[in-house]
C-alpha cells in the first residue's frame, strides 16, 4: 500500500502539488479553539455508532458518503485526516481512514501525531471556519469487503486460521468493564470467544514529539506475539471501530495482507444475547 501516514511539515507541500481536503475529527469545541487552516470538522467520524444489519450498513455508507461529499471530496482530492494526538482520541483519525477505505476512496492520508504534531512544528492555526464546496462522493461498493458483520464474526469462530484480534483496553479484555464509557455501559462484559488480545496502544511508542506508530518491523513483531504473520487473515474489533481502526492502519501499513474489521464491535455484539461471549478472567484456565 502507499504510505498513509504524513508528517505535519509535508502537508503544505502536498497541497502545492495536488488538491487536498483536510478533515478534523475532534469535538466541535476543540475545533473552534483552533485548527489546521482550511480543515473541515467532522466529529461524526468518531461518534457514529454502527450496526451490522443490512439497514445499519446502508445507513453507515450513506451517512459518510454524504458527510465526506459535503466536505468536498469528489475522488480527485487527497483526504488528510487528523485527531488531537495518536493516543488521546481512541484512534478517531484512523476511523476516518477506515471509513474512507471502506467506501473505496482512492487517496487518503492520516496526519501522524495529529494536531499536536502540527502545533509542535510551529505551523499556523486558525479559528476561521471554511465553507467547503460540496462534491459528489464516489462510493466503490467493491471496497466494502473490509467491513465485517456479526454473522461474519460468528462464522469465524469455527475457523482457527482466522485471527480474531481484540484490541480493547485491558479492563475490557478481562471483562471488568464493558466499554471505555463506563463499566456498565453495555449489558454484557467479556470477549468474543477465541479472540486474541493485542491492545491498540502496542501499535505506538512514545517519542519526544508525542506518540507515534512503531516501525513496520516492530508492528510485525507485536503481531507475532499473538501468532499473526503477514499472510494471516485478521478480523479486528474493539468497542465501536475506532481503536481497531488504529490497529487496522498499523497492520495494513506493516504489510499484513488481509485485515478486516467488525465495525459494530463490542457495542453491537454485547447487546445481542444470542451471540456467544467469554466472560471472566481469560487467564483463569491457566491457573
């Protein structure tokens, strides 16, 4: 794949050679306080909760085709998506990357280090709100294979060759909490049966400039600790597809060939009592 991550100083030169649309995924208050000049605020990239029914998937696609079109993406422009920092927004800029990829958008970049990297580089910020020219957003239905539904995940439980990766925080993985929004936010706590745990933070490391993605070989080394090689089919999930989007970008960028995501994730799975879960400590059987 072409390099998705872009450094803050490289954005202006990119804009001199091709059309770009910059998308700020942060909450409206943060955006209003200061943002990258020309950036369009689309916080719904982070907040939208998806279900994997046919109606839910249709709504997901139509919602974001409209939103991205409204931001001015026609297929000719490169989308540059950012959040506050790579570890403070639950992967919301990467969720934008995943949504654009799922819709088949051809040119996508993620600002590596987010808004904090932009500010640290001494680049200009503004409070001016742009008026984008709406465009007809092109949807490529053939790109949707990276989007999994609950039935896909259920079928994968009987396929040991598929690595189901749970990338949630440790309290969710061990069944102490049901979500990042409170322990009792969802009706059930636990894991999808047979899932392996690769916490999303492990895709990144601290630097003097803030969190950054690890190098590709380092990402592959992290994957190897849970039995994932570049040719292993990977099905990701988290709570609502944000942290898993961070891992999705990392794995794709590192060369893992077949990476897909259950976008409904734990928010949907835990609410259907017909779907199986593992609860309690995942280490109890090893005692």
